[in-house]
C-alpha cells in the first residue's frame, strides 16, 4: 500500500514538473525568453504587456525612444519617427489599457532605460476607466513595469493551463509570413502587422462598408460622456510630463484621429471639457475630430485609424509637406490658444468630390485589320472608342497623375479615364499611338519584359510570335508623353506550350507547393531584373504593374508594394476605382474593364460611367 502511495506521489510530482516545463519551453506569453520558438509576434498577441516588457529586457539597448498608449497608437510607423527625430523608436502600446498603464510604462522606461523621446498617444477613453486591473492572463502587467511580485508573476505563467502552450505549438505548424489571428504584431517595432489589411480593396465605399460596416459601430455605456476618471487621467499626464522634464526627455502628446461614431458617443460638450482640461496640463497635438473622422476608409474600425493616417499625423507634427493631409488636419493646442480653438466650429462631413475621384480603367491588347481573336481590336474600332470618350468629355490620365492625386492631392480632370494595353504588342506603337495622338488621349502599356523586342519568335524558340515592340519604340512612346511603359512582370506571363524549362510561371501567383521564401525570392528577382532593364533603357524604374491574367493574392500584393511599386492593376470588375487622397491602398489592384472588338460606343460609355 505504501508502495502504491509513493508511486502516486511520484506521479503527481512528475506531472507538477511536466506542466510548468511545457509552459516554460513553449512560453506562449514570452515571459521566459521563448527558448525554442523565439516567436514574439505570437507572444505579444497573447499579452503585449508581458511579452513586450520581456522582449525589451533583451533589446532595450537598440532603442532610445518610445511610443506609449492604447492600441490606437499602433498606427505610427517607427521608421518615420526615427527619420523625423533621428532616433530609434519602439512602440510599447498595449490593448485594453488605461492611464494607469501609461504611467507604469512611462516610469518603467524613464527610470530604467536611456530615453530621448517619448510619444504619449491619448484617446478619450482614458477618462472612462482607471486602474481596472486584470484577472485575465492576457492582460497581466509585467512586474518590470508595475513593480509587482516577480515570483508570483512567473509562477502564474509557469502553472497556467498547458492549453496555451499546445495552442502555440499547433499554430507554429500553420504559421505563414503574413499575419494571422495568432500573430498580429511586428515584434521588431512593437506595432501591429497590418500588411494584409493594407492591401484590401478600400476605394469603393460600398465595397468597404459591405466588408467592414459592422466594425464601425461604437457601443458605449449610458454614462460614457461623464468622463468619471478625467482627474486621474490628467494626473497621470502631469506625472509623465514632470518626469520627462526631470530626465531631459522630449515629450510629444497626441490626441489621435477618432472615428465619428466614437466622437458621437461622447458628445461635443464632453470632448471640449477633456481638451480644455488637458491643455492646462500639457501642450498637445489634437487630431481627434477632423474631416477624416467622417470617412471609414481612413480607419480599420471604429477605434483604430489606418497607418496612412498615422503618417499624416507625423507629417503635420514635423512639417513634412510631401505627405498629403486635409487642411483641417491637426492643431497644436496650448493653454493660451485652447479657448479660441474650442470656439471654432467643429469639423463636418466633407464633400467626397473634394478628396476622392473615380477613375475607370479600360483594357486593350492587340490591334489589327487582318487578325481576329478575343484580344484583337481593329484600328477603326479603337479610333471610334477614343472619339467616343473624347466627345463625352473624358480625359485620359497617366499612372503618375493618379499617384500625384493620392499622394500629393494634385487635381485630376472632372471625368478621368485610364486606358491600358497589356503584353507589349508592336501594334501599340504602330496603330494605337497615332490614334491616341489624334484624339488627345494617353495610355499605359504593360509589357512583358522577356518579350520586349521579339518581333518574330517566342523568346529563343522557333515558335511564331505576334510582334512585340522593342526599347527604341518604347523610348519614342515614353518621350511622346502619350504612352507610358509599365510592367507586366519580366517573365511571369509564360505560355506553357512554348516553354522548355522545368518551372513554368503563367502568372505572378506562387506555384503549387512553393515555399513562401522561394516564391518571394523568385518574384523579387523577376522584378529586379526588369527594374534594372527599364532604368538602363528608359532612365527610371517602374511605378505600376498589371498582374498577368489578373491573378494575385494577398502575399503577391504585399510583396509587390514592399518592392516599391505604388500601383497595381487586376482584371476584376467587382468594384469602382475610387481614388482617395492620402490612402495609397486606393491605388491597389485597380479594376479594369476589357474593351473588345464587340464593345459598342454605348457599351464603352456604360463601362466608364459604371451604369
């Protein structure tokens, strides 16, 4: 009997040792150094308070400046702050936080690390809760920050449910380069990884609302506008201000851009009371209520503004006129000017015509009197199309003009249209160019790099090829200002029956079974080869890419824009191309309508008018 009892005790001791060992080794919250996975994007998603503090213990020497605040502070790009302030920033925002958390983080940083700059991002929610604490393991503060018991902290994580460790191990087999629900952070900067959200279709407001409309409803308790913890919030700001002064740290306070549904939940009186009281404590930048507040496309949801808007905030603060923002965007508020500022009329919903432009895009390929086919248009038909557009008041715009509209706020004509041609056929030069010149139109041709200059055969084979123009013709078209030369990839639009190699890429999509790393390497190599060729032949790199066959996915879009291409074109027809000033995403995967030999003038006008 005693023997069995000792076996039971031994088994219990073994279990007691196994469970914490699993939690420590898998370390799903990143508090034990994550010895196996080194996966802090996962750990921070589970609990950014604990994981970020633990990560900084090993990496704080890499930084000299910090952002603190709630999750709406995630949209400031650290590389931009680094450039503006010649600093090395880390974003220590955490979700579900209140002003007590801000104070704990600020004092922890200022008392323990070298800090040059501190950016404190405020919303109005800080006045509605204070020191709420958290029994949930996903919200525990690290004792480095709040001074709690280290022993108790580590014991709680060591003996928490092993399901957290199992979930992390399971997720590791499903991990991809792009963020998923279990790893939404960029560990190196502390920001959210918004690469997927930032390549979604955003221009057409109806499409965006259909996808995310419910995310913009803001729910609040009945006493929301009472701001019961305003005094505590202001005291925290004062404490941070005073310690920054004592330590010689530059403090920037920002009231962040806020969506209209949240502003309405508070009401104007409460918001003015908050601003007036804050101005007596510290000078601050107020971006909370501007014309952007009325358009959901500038936000991910009711509580989070887009990274592009974060770039506008920093541009306004640091006087960068190269970044577009509306005229009413941002005011530096002090105790002296606050009264006059609050007396101004509140921002109202802007006219969409003031900051958006719909640009339909037409797609052509080859022009011929004698050939037939789905992609062949007779010269007289193309001329009739151009005449129809001109007579209806449409003016053709270039890719550069579209970029200038979105990035710089430059004007577009009242009825813009973008005319495109795919593949790079010689007929674009011989036939389309003079017709475009005759009717005062412009176009963009997306040429396949490996086919440029091939006027008889497909690459280095004996397969006959419809002639493609060469760089002499490309230079003439480019110099004319009538036809722009852009990318259809260098060699990712292959015709399988004519290919001789083992790897055939008919589109820019990953091949079946191809690793993400291998795909990225192949895509970047293709782009780099074509980019260098264009620079050598035409003096500048590419600004746009049309996807071969129209095929792309989120990873393709992320990589293309990561490589520096600001505009991409698809062959989708499920949305309007609405360009939005200040939102680069409105230039992504633009829809195109295929104009064929069968397209009548009436059909053409219906395409471009969206009717």
